[in-house]
C-alpha cells in the first residue's frame, strides 16, 4: 500500500510573468485532494500574485538554485536538497489542480504543465525534474464542498 501523503517541489523559474525567481512548495494530500500548504518564494511579485489570485500560501524566503551538469543543489533556509539527474529526458504533459482557500472560500486551482522531464535521484529517493517547461495556472473555481479531515 502506498503511504504517499505529501510531496515537495523545488522550482527555478528563469522566466515568468513576474520575472525570474525560486520557489519551494509542500503539497499535502487529504480526502479533498492535493493542497499547497507551504510555498516560500524569492519574489515579492510572485508572493503577492500567488496569494491574491489563487490563495497559495506564498511567503518570502531565502532560497537558491545551483546547477552544474547533471547535479542540482537547491537550498531552503538551512536545508539542502541535492539531486543527480539522468541524461535522457522524455516529454511530459499533465493537468492537475490543488485545493486552496481564497478570501475565506474553498477553491480548486486548475493548472496545466508541459515540457521535458528527467528522472533524478536524491540519495535513494527517485525524483522527476522538469526542464524547459511551461506552467499555466487557471482562475480558481469555487468548491462548495465542506472541509474534511486529513488522511
């Protein structure tokens, strides 16, 4: 049985509508589905847009991204995440959503991503690295379901 209840995303945006920035996201699963519960970023414009448009819990944080060939080092405050990626890549295209709270109301935030992915390793953990990707986050949809307890 899978015991998967959370995931992290270490993201380096070279370009975005609000400029270049780094982001760290913690996504937790509940009976309602996935929800972003922590999201430090290095850009005030990203923090403001994420909170106001979609209800993401963005806060300014001290993050850094360094890449050298197949190795990536992502730092969040005092934590260091080291990844070693495979050379081959494959196309990825996915649609997803998260549950957020925007202006005191439950919403679903749909998104679509496409790009190139590579398998990577963080110690014995397997990861997926996305490169040259586009992420489109759509307007939130009101979710009238009442909150449920966590898994």
